[in-house]
């Protein structure tokens, strides 16, 4: 949504839907995994695994691929900083999501975070 709105407000260059799709998948994959595949179990390891898989697919595979495809930047330049940043970001994301769920900031069908699966 922000990509589209930003393009219409300040259209600099061509709109590239690749990154809008990647942004959607970054949030959709962990939520889908926790809610449907992992049977709504919201323990810290499950949240960590689902965020790791989502970040692996979106930030470590799709974004470098699209940057390489569109702009010709080699993977050897793109991957090292992305690997380091994801090693830092994934635990932080998992901790914040777990904290939000523990404080009932997000109420989804009265499932408490950290309950047995």
C-alpha cells in the first residue's frame, strides 16, 4: 500500500511491482504459517521459525533477485550485508511479535501467546 501511495504522491521513475509483492510476502508468510500451518501455536520458537522463513524468502531471495534482474547489481555485492542484517533483524522481530502477543495487543480468537500447541 505504501509503495503505491508513494508512487502516486512522488512518481520518480517507473513503478516496480516486484517490491510491492515482496513487501506483501514479508508480512503474509509468517502470519499464514503461524495461523494455518503451525496450528496457531504462538510460542517463541514457532514465531522465530515462521519469521525466519518469511525473511529468507523475501529479503534474502526475492529482493536480491529483483535488484539483480532490474538493475544488474551482482549477488556477491548484495548478499553479505543482507545476511548480517537478517541475523540481527529476525530475533528482534520475533521478540517484538511475542511481546505484542503477550500483552494482548493483538487479539485473534482468544488464543493466548505461549499456550501449549
